C-alpha cells in the first residue's frame, strides 16, 4: 500500500515536471522575420552614421541638445521608471531565496483561583524563523526573468525618449530659425509694400495714377502689416517651444541664428534588417514581448505543486531576563508539498490572460516593426522630393525677383497696371517664403530619417 502510494506521488510529480516545461508562445515567424535586402526607395547604401548631430556641425545645437537631455522633464520621468524597474528585479529575485525573520513577544495573563486570589503569569518568547519556497519548476526564475527583461525594456525606452528629446530639440531649433527668417521676409514684404504705396501716392498727386491704384497700394500695406504681426507671433511661439524642450521659462526671448543651413550630403541608410539592432523602440517592444512570454511561463508553472521548507528556533521563559540564559529552547523543521486542486478556474484564467498578453505584445511588436520600415521608406522618398522642390523654388525665387523689378520699372513708365506689380510682389515673396520653408522641411526630414534609422548621439548617461 505504501509503495503504491509513493508510486502515484512519483507519477504525478513526473507528469508535473514535463507539463511545467512549457515552450515559448511566440510564433517562429515573429522571432525570425524576413527582410528585403535593400530599401524599396533606393536609399543611399553604406554604413549608417549613428552620431547624427555631427552632421549639422552646429556647436550651439550641440549645447542645446545637451541641455535638453540634462533638464528635460519627460526624460527625468523615464529615469525614475528605470530605477523602479530595477527595484522590481530585486523584488522578484528575493522570491527565489530563503526569508529569515526574528520576533520577540511578551504577554501577561491574570486569573483568580477558587479562593479569589489573583494569579498573574508572564511569558516571553524570542523566535528566529526561516522559510524557503523551493523553485522546483522555475516559476520564480521565470518571474525574475520577466522583471529583468522589463528592466532592459525600460532602459531601451529611456534611450528612445532621450533620442526623441534630442530630435525634438533640434526640430524646435530649426523651426525657430525658420520663424525668424520668415519674420525677416514679412518685414521685407512690408517695406516693399510701403515703398510701392509711396510711389503710387506720389504719382496720384501728380495726376499720373488712378485712385484705384492708391487704394490697392494702401490695402497691400495693411495686409502686410497684419502678416508681419502674425509672423512675429509665430516667431515668439517657436522660440517658446524650444525653451520648453530645454526646461526653460518660455518667455519667447532667445538668441537664434539668422540663416538655416543647407546640407547636400545624403544619409547612408544601410539595410532594413539593421533596424532591429538600432531602433530603441523595436528593442523595447521585443523585450516586452519576451517578458510577457516569461510571465506566461510563470503563470503556467503556478498550477503545479509547490514545495515549502520552514524552520524555527526559539526561547520561551517567564522572565524577560531569562531569555539570555538560553534555557527553554525549542526548534522545528518542516516541509510541505502543496498541489492546487480546486480554485474555480482562477489559475487557468490567469494563464490564459498571460497568453493573451503575449499575443497582444506580439502584434504590437509586428505593427511597430512594419511602421518602422514605412518611416524609413517615406523619409527616403521625401528626401528626393524635397530636394527637387527646393532646387525649383531657388530658381523661381531668382526669376520672380527679376520679374518684380521689371514690373515696378514698367509701372513707373506707365506700361503695365498696378495689379501686375502686386502679382509680381506676391510671386516674388511667396517664392522666398517657399525657399525658407523648404530649407527647414529638408532639415526636419533629415532629423526624421536619422530617428527612423535609430541614430544615436553622444550622452553621458
């Protein structure tokens, strides 16, 4: 009978061991996705230069990015999350190790005997207790692995936020430069409209121009004054946005360079498969997927027997001073094997929840992966389009300026109407505005492409 019972226990134990060794729930095609050998938009081949800030060769920009990384509030929050995740690793690791605690208890009990005499008794206990939940199936190890993976994911997320802060600062920096240049263009348009009004007013007083031309000239001045006020506000807001990224007070007052740079060198884009090792958001998503898979393993193993070992050593006396004498000692040593039998489906439901979280994390990873490919492809395509548009508008600016000068001279000689001058002014300054905006758009797309490729930059953290 005893042998039969031991055999059954051993059989249950063996089956539990095999069942507890569960495989990963991550699909093989997710672990080893297939990538094209090159980008569809034919990006510039070569090794990606990760230190993207060097490309701009701007010491002021380098200093601003360093300031943002040091002071930005979002990045400070991520550093706190990293520390929190690090402590979670310590908590889960402690579950695998024995615990030890000591207690000191004292009590007084009083009662009356048959003669109504009050009798009091004291008792004091000092106990040292130890407990160890033996990690038979690796349940606690799986939980620890999940915590370590989430800690690594939090580090990857911090690097991602750090990059985002750096790129957002660079983007705001160039936006502020664009706003400053557009304010200068608005000032030029206002000056030109004012000069034209003076020419028209002088001709009107001499009887050479119609009243309609004077009204059109005045109207143009009013419009350009309104446009200048708007450009001034945009410039103030652009500077305030940059200051916000730097954790400065956003008063809109800050020294900004006058001219946007023009960078012609292409960006090497490498191969699509390299994104997995460079982009922090993909690394974070993948590590979270692995952590969810470890959580599933831990939830699966929670359905199998658990072995607990416990021990205690204590002293019990009637006098507190006698505790130091070492008399009245007692100790216990115990072990227990517990198998969950009925919990109304709770453990199975927890395992299914963990499985669903793996599926969710897997789809989130795949969605992010293909979004990353799209980001790079679109940035490569946009680079060529912006280059072509920029070159066309540079030529358009030259032609429209010459046309404006010619129209003004012909109007003064009475060869064209004033509406021709107004249209020439509009085309000339619209072309100037487009050139400034395209300079910034090319810089912004360059930053976006670097970020899409997983570009790094120097940091002390």
